[in-house]
C-alpha cells in the first residue's frame, strides 16, 4: 500500500519512479470486498511520519483501494502537541503509544515510518494487536 500511495503522489506531480532512479513497476488497482477504505494507523507524528500522514490525508481517498487515516501514535506529545491537536480535530485518534492506539482504534494496516531499530519491535506489537 505504501508504494501505491507514493506512486500516486509522484504521478500527480508529473514525476515517475524512473526519474527518481527507481524501477517503475505495474500495479493493479485493488478493491475491498466491502467497498470501505483501508483504515490506516501511523506510528509517529514528526519527520517522515508527518510527510506520510500529510500524503495519506491529501490523497488517500483517491487511492485504489481508498485509504482513511484513523489513528496516529506519538510518544512525544509535547513536541508534537499542535500536530496531534490538528489530527484530533479532523477526527483522527491519537495516542502516546502504538499499544494504546491499537487498543483504542480499529485498523486494517499500520504504517511504521520510524527509525530502523524500531521496525521489528513495533511490527511485533502491531501483529499482536491484530
């Protein structure tokens, strides 16, 4: 799903993967059987996670399948207070940890745009959370 979102955004901006030095691949649109958007949670509110959040908010409804941001987990609630409040005002659940987010929101997928050492432990938490 991540590659599809990024691919769509690059296409909208008139750029393709080939211009970025990445081999472009063909993807086929997917449809969910129930027609509902994929409910996505994101770990992190700053840095790359903020860019991904903005991308999902901007283009998620036009993806195939559509994607709807339902939650963001961010432990640094002081630094990202303004951003977290903006997300809450848009109806997006925020939580100070991935564990708390996964118990407070129903999602189909979790995106982990975090430093590499956090990938395995947070992937395991997401899998345990269902």
